[in-house]
């Protein structure tokens, strides 16, 4: 366990060196903007996926009339939700390049 912690500390020191070098070169550090953008993206993704799942639950319940309708959308929409999340992360990363 201590080996992992030592490697993590070494990695953080290297990142700090890169950060200091970028600052000396005059590159803007926009970590705060990126953090806010990521939070907004996660909240938007969560809201969109929940609305889609609730709409599907209502549709399944209306046509099938079974209690499995509560979990079926979460299973069937998992691939689309994961794909949308990856697309949003990629877009957010491209936004700041």
C-alpha cells in the first residue's frame, strides 16, 4: 500500500512541475472554468438520463402493466446513457484545447 502512495506522490509532484512550467510559459490556467463546466455537464447528463428513463417507465407501464417497468428502462438505456456521457466528456475536453 505504501508503494502506491509513494508512486501517487511522485506523480503529483511531476504534475506540479508541469503546471509550474506552463505558468512560466504564460499559458492560462483555466481549472476553475473547467471544473464548473464539468459540474454543469454532469448535472445536465444526469437530468437528461433521468427524464428519458422516467418517460420510458411511463410508456412501459402504460402498455405492459407490469412492475418490471420500473427497472427495464435503466437496463435498456444503459448503452445510450454511457455513450452520451462519453460524448459529453469528449466535447468538454475539446472545448478547452
